[in-house]
């Protein structure tokens, strides 16, 4: 009995060392540039950029397959941040991918909802709660405002409501006028 226990302990130690060595030897490094680009993107997973989510778009940017100006939820600030990170020239936001909108959240009119679950299937972040043939509701803190749930709704019971500005979500908007440095003119005396 003691021999069997020692054999099992020896095998466990041997396999543990083997797995530890394999984990170090065959470690797969991710591209740190993709992670940094992904951190700048707004994580709405809306697909307006033409990619199925923020991570695939970040990968395409890192590989040079996509422009930095395809993310409407990121807005001009996101394009500026991506240009700074990648050391490329700033490009204005591409209108073909949509225009930036105020941050909003989906709201379901529960009196009209028929419980078809099409909105649940369309939501990329699982922010809609409900079951078949029962009303659904949106978990506002999870909703990214991507609007992917609006189109599949057969009874148009989903609307996008802008989030009111509060100290928690307020962002400073850059001035829309050019700031010019003050120029002082000194008079020369005629001598």
C-alpha cells in the first residue's frame, strides 16, 4: 500500500515538472502592439469598422490591413490616440463606417416586447436578459450602445437612449477654435 502511494506521488511530481517545463518551453507570446491598440479601442464590439469586434480590428491595424480611422464609437480622440501610438499621421474619421454619436444605451419597451430572443442573439456583450416568450430587459451597465440589437427586433420595441452627462462619464471636449499664442509687439524708439 505504501509502495503504491509512493509510485503515485512520484508520477505526480514527474508529470508536474514535465508540464511546468513544457509551459515555459512552448510559451506563445502575444503581440504587445495588438494589446496596446485593443486597449485604446472602446470595446463596444459593434462591428461598424467592418470587423467582428475590437480585437480583430486591432489585429488588422497592427498588420497594416486596416486604417486607424474606422471606429466611430472611438471618435476623433480614438483616432488621435491610435495615430500617436503607431507614429502615423492623423486621418479624420471615415464617414463610410459611420459618424460618432453620443454614448447611448438600449432600452426595451417591455409592454411591446414579445420575447422572440432575436435581440439576445444579436447582443455581442450579453447585456440583454430574458427568455423565450417572456419580456426582455437590458442590463444598462453592460450595454455598450452598439445598436446591433435594434435591427433584428420584429416589433421595434428597442430604442437607443443617450446617457446623460454626469461627473462619472463626462469627457472634456477640445476647443473648436484655434488657440493662438499671444504675440507682443515692442515699439522701437526713433533715435
